[in-house]
C-alpha cells in the first residue's frame, strides 16, 4: 500500500469507531480485525503502520475531537498528521490529492481547517472532563503527569508458570529465542517484555512455561498468600489468568474453583490449564441472577480458604492497553459498575470460611470502585478485618497510592504496571 492508501484506511477505521462510540458498537480491535479480514491484500508492514496510527488517534481522541469540533474522521486525520506526526502542510496536501486508493482531495472547508490548525497549537485532552474530580482525588498534583503515562503503550507482562519452572528458566528459554526480558520489580514470577512479539508459536509458550499477564495481576494473586492443599475460589475468573497463577502457588494440591457467567471466556480456561499442567482446576458456569448463583454454590458456603474477587470494573487501570475505554466510559456506566461490585462482594463473602480471606481487586484507579467499596463493606459487616498488604510482600514493597492504610493502589506512572487495586479481607474466626 502507498502511504496515501494507509491514510485512507485509517480514516475509514476512525469513522467506523466514531459511529461505534455513539451506538455502543464493536470495540476498536474488533473493527480493525474485521477491516483487514476483508482486505487480505494488505501486507504485514501495512497492517502495522495502519494499526499504529489508528491507536495513536484513539489515545488522543479527546484532543482531536475538540480541535475538529466533533468526530469528523478526515479532519481528525489532518490534525493527527500535523500535530502527532509533525508532518508539514505541503506533505499533508500531497496525501489528500485524490490519487487512487488515497483520500479524496481537500474541500475548501477542509483546506481552511488545515490552514487554521497549522497556525494554532494542540491542546492535549488526557481524559473526559467529568472524570476530573475523581482523578484529582487519586493523583492530586501529579494528575497530568500520571495521565500522560496512561497515554503511552504498555509493556508486555509475562508470568513464569511455577508448575513448569521458575522465572530464571523462563527468561533463559526466551533469551534462546532472541527475546530479551527483564524481571519485574514487584511479582516474583514476572518478566517484562518491551515490544509486542508473537509468543504463541514459541516452544516456551506451547510448553506452558509462560503466560501473558500484567505484573499487577500477578502481584495480586501473590498477596492472597495461597498455600498448597487449600480450597480456593476465583469468583469472576474470566479466562482464568489468576486461576492458573493460583494453581501454581498451590503446587497442584488442593482445589480451585473457577467461576464465571461468560461461557466463551470460561471455555478458554480448559486448554490453558492443560498447557500449564494445572490439574486442580474445576470450572463452573454461573447463572446471571444472584438467586441462581446462590443455589448453584450452596455447598461452598463458609468453605473457602481463599476467594479471589476480581470484579467487573471501569478498566481505567488498563487505559494504556485499551485507550478507547477511557472515551467510552460514562458516569452512569461507572455507577452501574459500583452497584455490581457491591453485590458481588456480598455474594462472594458468603463462601469465605472463618479465618479465611477474600482478596478484592480491580483494574481501576477510581476510589469509587476501590476504597469506597471496601469502606462500605467493612463498616457494614462485623466479621470483616482489613489486613495490611505489606504483611504479605515477599520482595520489594510497592508504595500504595491510596490514602487508606493497608490497601494497595498501583499506577503505571509509579510502578510500571497496570493501575490495580487490592484489598485483603479476613473473616473473623
């Protein structure tokens, strides 16, 4: 593809994404995959170039929409090329010349717009205005610096599977494939990879020695202090990343129940567990109603040594990986997440045995989903004790960004991992 054709591809993708935002439609990655599925002629270099610019626009969506007066895909592209790629006006005009497979020639109104943006500066919009109060409560004077880091690309987190070998062994096998990693700072199983690489074809992945998982999620499972022989429940297991991390700490002794309401996501766990050599995992598809779940799980009440509760949330801690979610989130959606979290925390607590622990976690940076949920739950229940996460740290201890003693709030601008929250709750014996 010539450069102008790549630009036209991104314009089409941005236009589709703008429509998707307004209609609650498909995500950016789904739109990208669908787009290339119908354009098999695009080579790998073309796909990488288109994807890179597409996501660069998504990361700066707020500022581009503001300068363009709305989500006009062609104008957003003009602004992106000038402000983000730092290309000259004459080069931009050459791309928008009407050549075959490229963008149509600029209209008089677009030419006027191009003149305007070349005479003005670009004002970053790092987050929607409605979030400012909540974000300031979390980051204070560091807010803009923190949000700029959230606008960067995240490194790739890898977890060494302790059922197959330790971190050093995983790092060595990766190095033998010319893949350089560095050990994570916080989780004992973590390796950090700075670039996106196709790992699934490597023997070290096929043999189950590594899994893709951010360091923050790995640390959260470590803080659960799971021991061999215990009864463990992963109440919102999804595709089972934390389930498999827990099974490794259990050394395949005991039992871990992976539960979720999503059949497709839970279905991914069985082949992953087989590859990982995790033999203590049982999966159960949960009903969508609380009453149905209560009936399904009656036998497990007051029985679990550990309950992992990674609740559905805003995903604000993963904006580096999923930048569009920042622009899709609304106050009403955040409120809905908070209601779901409150319900699930009460539900999951019923399965913790006296002396057992529930580890509440989110990939969120909002206090409404984190400290506030924990405060409301602790003050509403007499049998809950909040344990200090520092008591379960085995290596370097990350300093929490939370003003609440004992809970852990991570952020990429301080910890180089996802924004993640962990609270350890013990049931009175």
